[in-house]
C-alpha cells in the first residue's frame, strides 16, 4: 500500500525552485499536486477580476507542465482546511507539503491544518518559497521589525546570501488513479459577458515558461538601461516580472541568483527588496489593506465621497493627461507603470481627497499583479499613512511629472490621446486643501494600536 504525498500549490504556480513539490517527490511515493481555490475561509480576500483571468491561464499552464512529467493538477474549490483534509482521506496520503504564506488569515488556516494533520500521524512540512528572507529573521538591533526600507534592505544584504534555486523536476510519479478534479471552466474565472480581457490577452502570457523567458529578456536587453530609464513609462525598461512573481511562476531566489552577478543589477534588486519589505510589513500588520499603519492618520478628515470624481479617476476621465493615461493603461492591460501608479494614487488621495482604501480596492480588482502585501503597502506609502511613507505634504504634481518623465508625451499619446482636457479639479487649490487637512494629522497623538 502506498501513502501518496500531497504537494499543495498556492501562490507558487511553478515546477522549478518549488521546495514543497521537491519534498513530495523526494519522499518516493506518488505525488498528488493539489490546488484549492479558497474564497470562503474566514478573512480570505477574494481576488479581483484581472487576477482571476491570470489565475485561470496560470493553472492551465501548470497542469500542462505537470502532465508532461507524469503528474496532473487536482483542482478543488472551497475552504482550504476542509478540502485538504478531505483529499488526504480520499487518497490515503501520508504527507502534505506546502510553501509558506504570510497573510494573517492564511497563516491561521495553515497552522490549524498543520497541527491537525500531524495529530493524525501525517508528515507535514512547510518551506520558504516566496520570500528571500522569512519575516521573523530580519530584525532591528532592538529586536523589532523594520519600518523604514533603507535599514531593512541593508540588514537583508548583511544576512547570508539567499539559497540557490532548486532544479526543475524531470519526472513526477503520479498516482495510479487520479482523484476527481474540478475543471477550470467549472470555476468561471474568465470574463464572458462582456469579455473585457482582450487587452490582457494581447499584453500577457501567464505561466512559468513565459516568466523564465521574461527574466532572460530583461537581463539581456533591458537591465543595462534600467537605472536610467526605469521612471520613463514609454521606455519599456522595467522587468514586467511583477505578475509572474505575484503568482509564483518564478521564485525570488531564481530572480536573485540570475541577476545578482549582472553589472548594474543593484537598483533592480532593491526593487525585489521593496517587495520583501511589503510582505514583511504585512506579516507584522495583517490589517494592512484596511487600517492605517500610522494610527495618527485615523484623524485625517476625509470629506464626503464625490462619486463622480471617483468614477472619473477609475475610467481615466479626470482631464489630467498623465493620470488618465495611467488609468486607461490599467483598464486595458491590467497593469500600470510604477511611476504612473504613484502619480495616479497621489492624485486620488491628495487632489481628490478620496480615501486611499477606495483606490486600493480598484487596483485590487484591475491589476494582474495585485497581491495582499504590495497593493495596500504601496497605497499607504503614497497616502503617507504607511511604513517609510512619503510625507503627506509630498504631492505628486502630474503635470510636472509628465514633463519630467514623458517629455515627448509618448505615453500620454498612446493611452490618453482622446481624454478630456479640462481637469475636474484645480491642482494647486486641492493641494492647499490637502495640506490643511494634514495639519489635523500632525496634531493627532502618535500612539500605537491596541
């Protein structure tokens, strides 16, 4: 009698450098590759529309690659703790392996499952597969976690080098009889009425092979100009790896070790470090998407919501060319250049005086790379309420930003040639209103939560 091993995939949809899959294979028993689409466990945040599109295609790619090596992907939908246990019983599994997650609700599910399965006599192990350094390993001299990026990244660089990536398995021993599986079509992840994903299909190819090719192309062709041109939205100098990293189609260990020896890679790797910083912050502050990291920002006097202003921002109809170009790029492609993300976020929060959480929710639904750490973390950074935050009085002027980073209007012409030309608000006057409101934050007591 065999006792199969379950490799439980989550945000690690790859074969190469997948410690959980490697552990399952090395155990020497048949491997069940399991993915659970969980939108029901308490606190789990349902993914947005663009993310659902990506997930469908990434899972299809993963299943194809597993089948090429003798395995297959079992799909189940529902509460993860219950469905993993049901799968264990169904196949008579003797071990379950997964790569760690860092959000609060996800950690609760994983911890409860690990305890109950071990109590039943199963071998259970979790692994570091998504971050270069685990959040509990990077500490200040006083034993606390970092709240400022520069010393955080300096501390990371002082730690032992990240481990080498694990090789891709050549073969996988599948079970004699595969357990029943949902089909991807059962899940209705793709938009149909209407099908708004044409721009996503034109822009992206989800899956591990595309992720590896994108890294290769970036290191060969784009990295030399990265530091010089990364802030120019029309330059095409960014890595475009963010959705591949978000879905774990490539690991940060692979990115690190392939980039670290390349001349001029320091600036790019610091962006990998920023991603780490966001996830470490989420680990210590699970309510990142809903609560100001700096409690004094709870005193910010948000005015009543102007729905027309929010709608104009969402659909690129503000009359501010760089803002409208960014929001239209987002709507079409599920992506936006990082410099422009900062500009559109600043405009929403500091010119329209709309709560950053509403902007975060829109990005959550429309970005293919939205994850539970980086999306709220970066919104809080721009708003001034977060870790290492941009000061609230730093207001990105979208007109000056366009002159500096899109001087020939190449980006604006591509995405917002037919946008309105009359701004819905006066940039100078709204900046003054925002700064006046900030005075209430400065006067608020600076105390911790709880």
